[in-house]
C-alpha cells in the first residue's frame, strides 16, 4: 500500500546553535549549516509529494537575541533570497512569507517581498518561511481586524484573517533539537496537527530522518475528536 503523505508539513528548525557549539564553531556556522539543510530538506519534501512546507526561520521573540547573531542571520537571509528566488521560480515552487517584516531590516524585507513576487506563479509546491513570526501576535492582529470590520467571526472566517489564509492547516509539525514545545508557532493552525519530535539538532536532521517522521505520521490514527 502506498504511504500516506502529509499535504502540509511545518518544521521548527531548532538546534543550530547547539550543533555549532558541539563542534566548537560560532553559532553563525550552525545557522549556515541549517540553511543548507533547509534547502535540501524542502526539495526532498516536495519530491515526496508534500504540497506545503512551512519553516520557522525566525520568531518574533528571536529578535531579542544579541545583535551579532541577528546580523549573521540577516546576512544569511540576504544570501538565501538573492540566490534562491530564481532557483525556486525555476522549480515552480511558490515562496510565501508569514510574520512581521517590519521587525527586520528594510533591505531584507525588500528581498523577501521580491522573492514572493518572483515565485508567484509557482504551482509545484508552496514554501512558507515564518520570519518575525509569532502565533499570538498573528491571532491578536486578526482579532483587531475583525473588530475594525465590526464583524462577528466563526472558525472559518477567522482562519481567513490569518497570514496563513491560503494554506491548509499543517498535518504534521516536526520539531528538531530535543525540546518538546510549540514556541508560539502556528498556534491556531495546529489544532489537529500531528507532532513529531526529533532529538537531532536541525543541521543533522537528514532527509532519511524526514522520511521516518512521515512514516510515523502515516501510521497514526487521526480522529479529529471523533471515535
Ligand atoms: C533555532 O536554532 C534556529 C533559528 C533561530 C534560525 C533558523 C534559521 C535557519 C535554519 C537558517 C536560515 C534561514 C533562512 C530562511 C535562510 P537555535 O539557534 O535556537 O539553536 P539552539 O537552540 O541550539 O541555540
């Protein structure tokens, strides 16, 4: 029997810093290794039939990290968007950003917007990067929007006010790096997601590890509160 493939996989890419520390490398080297892993992993996920891949690249709370680390991350973002927008366009993958881009340097947010624009026509998968993202912040923004419109909402119309409006809810959420928490990621959207926690640090989380997570997902019985 063919394995059930999750339509939407979200990944909390944790452990870059610890991966680097163990190798006596600067944290920035861990983020670079994480970026390379992230590129290969999303290609692999789409090749397995995943339609939506959502990656937690930077939380709103991460923005209070030391300046030096943030500068290294923003340099990586510049490099990533400059190089990868054209590659994703060629592969037919649409790139989408969720989060508050007002929190990151203007030249980086310009690159991010340009990347979204350049890949707009992609139909072979949607790669969503969460940058300056916080689930509570997203919910509060949507509530204020509903209040502003003077409209009562239900679960469906509320979902449509979120930055993920065009995405189905994640079927599978993977967190690497040993911790077992959600860290303000997709709080509304994860209502019926399946969770998979890996002890591996993100740069060491291989495509084969991803396949193990998918196989684990495929064996689960999703009841959505029913019997
Ligand atoms: C968490 O590990 C990871 C991050 C805060 C950054 C994630 C970024 C990438 C994987 C690469 C760059 C992304 C793009 C879009 C180019 P951590 O630093 O919290 O690790 P630790 O818990 O071991 O300290």
